C-alpha cells in the first residue's frame, strides 16, 4: 500500500506556480500511477487542509542529446491542487510568496 509520501513526491516551484498560490492553487510532482482521489487524500493528510479540486497532467519524456549519445528524460505526472475558500494555506509555500 502506498503512503502519502509515496504519492506526493515534491513541490513544483516555477514563476507560474508561485503566481497561482495567491488563488490557493498549488503544484506538485506526484507518482505516475496516482489518481486524483489518492492525491486529494494525501495532500489533506500531509498539510492538514481541505482540497476543493485536483487536476493532473502527464508530462511526456523529452528527447535529449549529450554529444553523440541520445536519450530521453523521465516521464512524470504533475498535479494542480486547489484548496477550498475557507481552508488555510500551506505553510511550506508561504515563504515563497
């Protein structure tokens, strides 16, 4: 059985994700086999917040080259988590805003 920390791998910190934090939207890198219900339960348990909506995107692998060698980056999954209006913010991200 997967734990919460197996589902939520790490936060995604970009300019766009920081701008969304003002609207209580947070971005995470999640396990590729995780579904929206598991992501919602994991975020609620780890950060003690109420989640309103979860949207996910499968990010494809990109072709990369280093000299003569060709390869690909890993495919991964990104989750956008929107909190409810009466929910508190996630303290981990407060220092970034």
